[in-house]
């Protein structure tokens, strides 16, 4: 697929558009052509809006491209995870309960992309309400990994990662509550970033766990990641938790060198038991690359990591059980036909509308918040969250950046873990602590095992996206992993 | 066993979640496995540790309480499963 328009990066296509070598309509048509060829086997999209996209591309060509007025995203076709509200375009969260929901407004990130001149291709599959690590929890159908369609693409932003890997979108947006951007990026061999909590507005992102959710990009390389982050970040009066601080131009930090990054810490707990040997080896090789680039390497211990997964599944489910109370059959979404009175309307609507994983998490969260258990579970978990944050604070006193695998394994087989919720949860062991601490992290390709991509995670302190992108770009320049493409 | 079938029924009622008998049994089993795993947090001493409810330090954020018109209110109403004259219709709650 080399040199096809759909296989080029944002920055490559931008050059072509700027020099009038290609039009946005040609790019959009090329990507839809690709979708027609591979979508049957990948199944990344829940909704495609081809006519609307071509109309937008035409407008962009007529008014912007021809006039030479271009932002880095003008005319570039992008996909959106289906939990991002799009005005007048179905937004289902891959749930039956929202099967026909038409948002009356755009999410702030969607608004920003539209204003930058990007072309939205459609809405991407996910685990229902972003709850899952394999995309198998979609209420409609599972998405498959373009590297091997017998394996999962990861989750919950599985569609967002698979689409980028298969050339079905130039880049996409996902959301990350416990690893939902980084783990699928790792499984699909693309770049995925979870920014600092509050760096990107969550307005119009259907809430899962409000103190953990964050929107971020999935792209073919680090440069594209910086371009996307530039476009979506910043304070938003519609999201009071968004950070009111000016954002830098992230592409400026891509120097190819480590510059002010002197010491890189390797997280000891994430290279031990439970991490597949080939993943360990790939991460150790990556550490050597950083050493060659001039970094001092230090082993770092974060002792409360051991408790992070338990802590996360109590906090995230507690918040989810509260957020998902709004799906009651009154103002939007499904209502059970069997609703003789108010209570049975609630019971039956929610029974029919939610899938098994969502029910499981609502139950776990409600239990953790219920009278008699609040102190033992929810409050206790919040205290452990403090300990995890303190561990990171201590680590960043000693090192500039932390390094670990993104996932303990490569992509697993479809069906392999879907019967055992706990073993599925364990696949998020390396990504979850980052959300609890609210800090930024990226996943980028660092090798292969059994023909499947391995992801490297780089973690920075609060608002240190620039450091992460700088290190990721230097690593990318020094290696060739990102040039490998899925053969589908 | 941290959680019984009876507890599952109680929690499902709190969550307004209808469950079949089969689902209740399965959930009792699965929640027990997850909660048994989660028990490990009890072994950590957190006596003097304050809870974190939010990862980034933020104080209360206020704005002026001003009415702003929304241009497409009909599109909000249109999402209701049962609507009538600009209102959402629900089953009768009083006899």
C-alpha cells in the first residue's frame, strides 16, 4: 500500500495539498476506496458519512485549498470514536441503548477539527461505553486487527486504532480512561497519546469515568500526533475541568534529539512477572536506543502499582455507575416497550439496552458506593490513588521521563479472554496507573512478536506532552518500526 | 465470598437494573472473583493518606448564571423515545 494516498501521513498529505499536487476530494475518495476494499474484514466503522464528507472536501478545495489557506489539517480525512458527539450524526457509544441517538451539538474536539478544515469520514467502533480492552464488547460487532484478523485490535478505541493501521483513516480520535487509546495503538502498531487530564476538553465526550476520561489522537507517526494534539487541546469554558493554560506548538518539540531529557526511568514493576518475554526484550532494546541517544538510564520502583488495577476498577466503575444513571429511557435512547409503570420502565430499558460488561461495571460501581461498603472500597481506592500519584511524583524527582511496555502481551485471539473479565482487566496493568495520576503518556511501535506489533509507553509528568513527543520523535527517527504497515 | 446472590439483587435494585435469574447467578460469581482480587487493597495502610477525587488540583469553578439560547431545542426533544408537545412523556407515577 506504499505511496497510495490513503497510506500517507497528515504531514505528507499537507505538503501535497499545499503544493496543489492533490485535492482534498482525491484524498477523501482514495480513503473511501480503501474502506470499500478492507472494511469487510476489519469492521472498524459503525457509521460512514461519505456524501457529507465529499461535500465538505469540495467546500474545502473550493474555498481553502485553491486559495492556499491551509491549517495542517485542512482537507485531511479523519475518523472519530463513536462516543464523541457529532451534530446530526448518530453517536451510539456502540450501545443498543443509544442506537438511534442524534446529538444536537458537536463535541468541542469535533468543532475544533471541523474549523481546522478536517473532513470527518465516520464514527468508529469501540467497546460499549468504552468499557473493555478488545472491542469485543461492542453492542454491534467486533472490530478485527488489520495485522491478523483472527486477533483483537485492542480497546476500547479498537475501531480508531484499526482504521489508522488499515489505511481507513489518515488519523483518528479516541478516548482513554484506563488505556483505551494506548493499548489499541500498541496492538495495531500505531501511535496513540493520552494527554494530561484537562489538556483536552471533554465537552461532548459521552462520560464513562469523569475523573479519568481524556480524549487523544491515534496516528501513523509522532509528527501527526503533535499536529492532532495542537488542533484539539486548550481551555474550554464548556468543560470546567479543562486546564486554563496556554498550549505550546507541539510540533516545535520534535527536534530529533533528547535535548533537556537527561534521565529516563525504567519502571521495574512493569518488566517483571506477567509481562511476556518478547515484550520485555523489545522494551529493553528500546531502552538501549535511548541510551545511545544520550540518556542516562535508571531503574525506578513504583511500589503502589501493585494495587493500581484494583483501585482503578473500584473508582472507574463507581463513577460509571453514576454517569450511566442518565440512560433511563426518558430523554434519549432506547425505552423498553414493556414499561407499564416508571420502575419497570427503568429496569426493563436498562436490561434490554446495556450489554454484559456495562451491567457488570454498573453493578460493581453501585456496590462500591453503597451503604456499608463506601469506606472499604470507594474511599479506600481514592486513598490508594493518592499513593500512586505520590509514587509518580517521587519518580519524576529522579528522572525526566518514564518508560514501560504499553501492554503485557501482543494482540490476543478473538474470544480468548472474553469469558474471563478479570484476565481482560489485567491487560491494562501498564496503562491504568497513568490515568489515576492524570499524567500524559504515549504508545508507539517498538517491535514485533508473532507478526504482531509491540507498543512502547513513554510517560511524562503533568503537562509534559512536549517532553514525551520529543523523546518519542527521537526514538522514531532512530528506528524503523513505524514504517512497517499491516498487510491487508 | 464477599457478595451473595441476595446482595446482587439489592445492588441491582439500587442501580435500577433488571436482571434475569441467569444473569444474577453469573454476576454473583464474577463480582466475587473481582472483589476477591480487589481485597488486596485492604492490606495497605492508608491511615494518614487523604483521598484523591480528582487528579489535577482544581478549586470550584464558577460562571455567571446567565441564560444562553440553544438554537436547536427541537433536536433535543426529538431524541426522546416518547414526546408530546415539547415534553417527554413517561408512564403515570401517581394513581
